[in-house]
C-alpha cells in the first residue's frame, strides 16, 4: 500500500481545541494563535465558531477574531481560515466578518444528534440546506463534519454504513470535503479502516478527511491506518488542545505536533515547520498555564531546552 | 495483511519502568506491583535487574524482590518473571534468588554500547557468552534485548542491517527471543517496518518482540505497523512507567493499557483483564504520586470515576 506523498493538515485548535477550555482567552491571544499556526505552514486553521455565546462562551468574540485575521497583513494567501456556522444566522455573521470558508456539522448517531444539537440527523441536514444554498451563491466553500464515526457516547457502536450515508448526504448537498470525526476517540485501526472503506464507497477518498481524537491514545495509529487507505487530509489541534468533554482529564484532538512528527517520519510532505509549530503551541499553553498533551512536543521541547 | 490472533505482552514496568524513577520504592511495593500485573494476565513480568546498586539504586533489592515473587502463593504458573542479568555475577545472584528466566542486553549502535555499558557491541556479546552457557546448563531461558533499533541518541540513524546482525548474533548464541528496543522512541511505522523486515530476514519473526518507547507518541502506531508484519510479542510498562532518560519530561515505555486497548480493539487476544491492569497502574502511581502517562488509562479511569 503506497502512502500519500503529501498531506493537508487542518489545525482545529483555535475552534475545536479552545471551545472546551474554561479559561476565557482574550481575542488578541486567539488571533495571535491563528496567525502563528498559519505562519507554521498548516493548510488551514479553523479560526472560530459562530455559535450562540450562551452555548459556547469562549466563542463570543468570533466576529472580532475572524475580522482581525482576515484583514491582517500576516494573513497567508494559501491558508484557509474556515469557521463553524451552525445556522444561517451564524453564516451571515461569519460572512460579515470576512469568512471565505465555513463548516457545518452533522452526527452519524441519532442519539448524539438529539443530545448535541436537539434534532434528528435528517433534520440537521435539512437545516443546513439554506446555509449551503447561500454559500453556493457567494462562492464560499463549505466543509462538512460528521461526528461519532467510530462510536457514540450514548449508543456505543455506530454502523460504518450509517457514517457513509451521512457523509454521502453532505457531499451531495455540496460540501467540498467531509471530515470524519471520531469524537470520543474510541476507534482503533481496524474499526477506522472498516468505517473508511464504507465511506470511500460513498464519497471518493480524496474528499474525505480524518478527524481523530486521542482519548485512548489511538489517534496516531488511526491516522496511519487511514494513510494506508489513501486518505490525505487530517484535522489536528496544536498541543493537543481541548480535552474530551465525555471524560474529564482525558485527551481530545490528536496533537498537530504528533501528527506532523508521524508524517515527516513517513517522508510525507506537510508544509509545516515543526519549530514554528512548537512555538505556536508554547504560546497558547503559556496562556492556558498548561503542559502540552503532545508527546512529540514534550520530547522536542525538552531536547530544545537541553541544547540551550 | 492478516494480524496475529493472539499477542504475548511482557510488562517491563517493574524493571525498565522503575529503574529511572528517582523515588526509591520499598521492596513490598515492587512485589505487590509484580503480583498485580501477573494477576491482570500479562504473559510475563520483568521483575527486576541484578545490576550494581551503584548504577541503579532502585534495583538494590533485586534479590529480595525476586525471592518473594518466586516463593509467593500468588505466583502464577503460566507467567514468566524474567530478570535482567548483565554479567555472570548478576546471573548467579538471580538464580540464587529463584530466577527461572533471565535477560541480557546489547545495543545496535556502537556509540550507545560504549556510553551505556563501556564496551563495543562485539565485546558485550562476548561477555554474555558465559551467562548463556551457564543458563543453558541450568535450563534457564534467556531473552535478549537489542537497544537503539530505530536510532541512537549519539549516532542518529542506525542501519536496519546492523540491528539484524546483532539480533541474529543473540539468536545464534541461544536467546529464545530477541526484543527490539526503540530506546529513544524515534521510530515511525515506516522505519520500524524497514528495521523489522531486515531482522525478520535474520531471525524468524516469531522469535522477535517489539519494545517501543512512546517518547514522540508513535509507539502504538509502531506496534500496529509491526502487527502488520506478523509480530506477536510486545513489551510495555503499566501506566507508561519510566520516563525517557534522554529527554526529561518525555515518555518512556509504551503504556501497557494503551497497548491492550489497541489489541483488544483489533480483536486480538491478550489474556489481560483491563480492569485489573488499571488497578495495578493506580496502585503504583499512588506510590509515585503521579498521573498515568497512558491515555487509555486516563480515559478509562475517568469513565470509571463518573460511574461511581
């Protein structure tokens, strides 16, 4: 099995990573984090989320953050700065703040959909139709997320065919890429490959991305198993930001540093400069007063420290 | 590629894990840890090391620990309790304390061999000959370690052919199994597979074990890549005990909990009861006043806590 020569990395740290953080950060810190990640060379930085501040207080400054990033002289032409837009209101606010790419999210599990966004999977997809229609009119690409692709905190197992059906639906609705989220990090290489095989039968694998949480320490192995099937886009969060809301003290997103370390070790091109990535991670961790959850970051920073 | 149906796990926590710990633990704690690991169902527990207490103060009680374990009513007939014996003196002390299996260690890198045990690889192998001869006379199986199989802290890259040559030498000398140690955790699935392919050309893969450190968070992916080549024995340390002596604050051995989580997720039999394994980890961490380095342990313990 030939692994891809090149991988696109989407750093979701500023959104998926920070949204569960209790420490409310100033907008300036978030802006600096986003710019440092873009400087480090990731293909995309998910900048923020236009959700109700009632639900996610950390994202109350979404407009301010996005506007600053999109008008900054540091903005990279080659980097995408997608933002999460759960509905038309969020979409309009995002566009007003300068969004050039947005993301929507559905679940592969009915129970999770009900508990997380208060409606069935079918209803949630219907709600996204006007967002997709308006985005198409404005020429704004839409990324689609599917959560619970390897299991659900309420239902347990989720059938690969069910994941594939939701992914297919988002693709047909017009999403340019479908990010498959192992929200609770329960997947192992075998279940991830089974799920991917089903999805790749519904949506060409070039349009699929892996979004794996490292709750049980399996994410890097799951990325490797996905590379074996030809997947070439992965989401990650710098420093492993964002814990797992379903298990306090446990990890959330796979750390971008671990992902980059794996890919470079496999001679796969990412465009990422590890040193700059480590700097971006150290920057945000200093503000959160926390150690990195990334083992690669810990080891590389320890080595850097020993050199000086 | 068909993965093995069954995997043997060697928990090296009481030896490789504890030897770098600064907190000196009482023998009773080490004995209890070893017995809990055997109760949890691992195939082997590396119990201690008969080295000079001048070099490894934590192992000064090797005789006491091994004697207690080997004469305990809790001793499991099906579990091996190997101990490290660097020379004939250590071997004799180990046998006097009841050892039924021992282990010796060589390096795949000349610089590492010189810095770690003060002699060349060739000299180190020569030194082990009398140990192997006496072990053979007594019918005591000897396990061989090769360190630096994916890279050396002093030399950088280590050629797979060099690793294979040392593994072959140990095999020919009479070691019943060769454990291939990625001492600095620098391997990624591609380099590990290249190294394993070379070794499997020199020693049948059934006689090889993977001993991967998780310094950069790659160990679980490396285990998966090794399973793909048919490897079916892996070393690990409960709770990820033992940091990396070459990078303070970084991880050492892959955590047994992460390994078991991976294997069970792949429907591979291990004989290990995860709940008992978690208990063994919690027991030793309480004595070290430390959180687990194992992500699987963190997530599973958080879930257990939430249930009660």
